[in-house]
C-alpha cells in the first residue's frame, strides 16, 4: 500500500531513506493523478525494492514549492535522499517502470 505523507514527515520518509523512493506529487481534484494512482499501486506490488509515497500539493505546499512542482502529477525519484529523476504528467505503467529501473 502506498503511504500518504506531508510536509512534516517528508524528510524522514524520503530524504533520510537509503533506498529508492518514488514521490507522487498529486491533488485529489486532478484527473490525470487519479489515472496514475492504480499504476503506482501495481508498481509498488511488483517492485518490492522501491518505496512509493504520495504527497498532496494542496495539503503540503511547502514541499511542493521547494521542489518546484508546478504541474501535477509530478513524479520525482530519489535515491539515497538525492533527487535523480523527474517526470510530469500521466505515464503508462511500462514507461514509468523503465524510468524507475534506470535508477535502481
């Protein structure tokens, strides 16, 4: 299951994580974000070596602003606390999986 995080636990959940963390910046009203949600759930189930978290840009504007998120969904991939990839908009499962596998 994908964990929902906020500004307060972002550092502990993402930056302090030694592995690969996929962060989905989303909003509840965003149609492409809703389309991406089941894709991320499937990837979390298939790729046990990664962690996927979601952060609502409306509820956590500090983190979204810090990372320059201007359109949603925005996917940011971190490895050992460092940002290594950014993708914007809806992506099919296989395309997103390729991006993640390049980081692993």
